[in-house]
């Protein structure tokens, strides 16, 4: 039987394949997928018998995807041959031969090999070459119809289906390049040479000027005057760090005031307690000879003085801290965790004092 001489012969071939090939299911194929695959396979056979390869081939491809049987692959190869996709059919028949040998199907192997032998002399081929300078570029990538062609494939005549094919190339720092070539239906040998890629324009710097002047050129004197006028204004603006430092001081002074108020409360309570103890020891102060009572009374006076001083200082510190904080120049407020405060109280018979040790 002549191979590939007309649609009638191709249709007869696929009907013979369909009659003899059991539609073998993959073990993991679901029943619903296998049923759909069988339906698509039968529908495609009817369309191929009528010469409608254009609509039959996609159905066979989907049937093979759902249930990869060698009979479906054979029919798909025959369909692509009838559609004129010689390279696709040739590749699929080669796969059929391999599967038929493994399955011990000598009849199917012979059928596929006959088609391979008939298709090979008619194959059209496309060779893609790359400029030697570009072959060493970083990230160089060449694609044919979206499929990457590795460097081992450059300069090799590869069988392709007749029709239009797009060749693209790109590399780091280079402009992308592409072209389209049309391959003839039989024994058409063409070459696409990827030229030396042009450098890509530098990307605009984020720190560069955002826009050009809208009207005319500005003289150097005007530029100098503008710069001189802008310099004092920039110098007058407080730096964010200055505002942050003032806020920190305000926080420290305010915290010190709160601490002083706590200490004042402590000494006030001490004064009250010591006064009660002195009165218990000497109910009549004018005729009291108890040295212990006199000592308690003196301590009560010292504690009372310390409380007065601390409460006064606390009020002043809280007020000053609030003023410093809220009048600070605008800027990022410092974290309170950056300030450290140490309060050291001191008291004696003459009075009391508080030592504040602050760092920021």
C-alpha cells in the first residue's frame, strides 16, 4: 500500500489501525477519563474517514492525554501526516515503533516504520545559528515557537512542521530579538541566523532627576541663584535628630518628675509615722525629756521637708518634660526604651535631696 500519497490512503490506514488496536488504559486512569478518551478516539476516526483532519487531530491529542494508549498515538501520527505536519507525524511514528517493540506488536512496528521511511525524505528542516559573540553572553536563551533550544541544538538542522515559526533570542543587558520564518511543505531547508544582540538602554536611576525642565534652558547664573536661595531655607529647617533628642529629654525629665513624686509620697508617709511615734513617747512636748522622742520629732521634720522638696520638684519636672516633648520639631519620635533613668534619694538631719542620673 502506498504510504502518504493521498487523504484516502491515510484515512484507510487509520481505520485499519482503529480496527486492530485495542485502546489500552493506563493503570491510574479514572473510568471517566477512559470513557471520554474512547469517545474522542471514535469521533476522531469518523472525522478522519471524512477527510477532516483539522478537527480530528486535536481530539486524538486529548484522547491520548487522557489515556496514553499506543493505538491512539498511532492514529494521532496518521492524522498529523494527513494534516501535513510531517515532523510531528515522523516523531510520533518513531515513538510508536519503540512502544510496539516493547509490547511485542510486530504488526504495529512494521506499520509505523513504513510511514517513517516514507516521511523522512520529505521532511523540511530549520537550522538556527547564533553569533559567536552572543554565545558567551550571560543568560543567553534561544527559543523556537516558545521552546528553548539549547546550545547543543544550535547549528543543527531539525525537522519542523511546514508553516510559520518564530525564533527568539534574549540575554542579560541586551535587547530581545525575534523573527518569523515560513517553512515549505516538503524538503525545505532554511537557516535563521541570530544576529549580535544590541545593548539594552540603561534603566533610569532611582536617584536621578524625575523630569526635565518644561520650558527652555536655564542659565548657570539662574541655577546658582536658585541654589543660593535654597541653601539658607534648608539650613533653617531643624533636623529630625534634633527633634528626637528634645523629645528624649522631655521623656526623661517627665519620668524623673514621676519618680520624684513617688519619693515625695514615701517621705511624707515617713514624716506622719515619725510624728505619731514622737507623740506616743512624749505626749506633752514642752515638758518632754525623752531623747528618743526628740530624735523622732527631728526625723519627722526632715522627712516632711524632703517630701515638700520632692513634690515641688516633681511638679516642675513633669511640666518641663511635657513642654519639651510637645514643642520639639517634627520628626520621628524616639523610643522610650532608648532612655535610661536612675533616681538616687539622699536624706540627712538637715534635709533631703534627689540625684537623677539620665542617659539617652
